[in-house]
């Protein structure tokens, strides 16, 4: 979980809400470095307007649900874009300081 190591505030984490699909990401790609295995979960709760991780609850800013759900959310110093497809899901995290980007690949299940 190389990408998450850059967040010193992770120890101040809020617990996730379990009210929607859970996205499990198994591959993490930090900037231009080679991708690595990871275990990173995100819970989607569009009714509450949040994406939840073990780190924080992210405020959903924008949602498109036209067969492939796309969500833009804001967290601690970063914007997150989640695309949920029928077989694959992608989460791209754009961090303001640096700047830096981390892309996660996995799947979301109800």
C-alpha cells in the first residue's frame, strides 16, 4: 500500500459506513511507478452522500448513474473519482499536495 503511506493522517481515521456497494481494489498504481497488489475497500452510500473508507468519509460532490456509475468525492486534500462498471471498477485519487495521483483497480459488489 505504497500510495497510502504518504498520508500521515491515516491514524486519525473514521470508520466506514456499511450502507451500499462495497468496492474492493486489488491493484494500486502510484504515479508512474509499477502497479502493486493492495487490499483497499470503499463503501458507496449515495443516499447519505458519502464514500467511506477505513481512513475517512468522503463527501460525494457529483454522481452520474447511467449504467456505469461515476462518482466524484472530496476527502482530506484529495479528489476521488470512482467509476463502477459491470465487471471492473476504477478509483482515481488526485492529491493536491505534490501533486500526486493513485489509481486503484478492482470491483464493486452490492
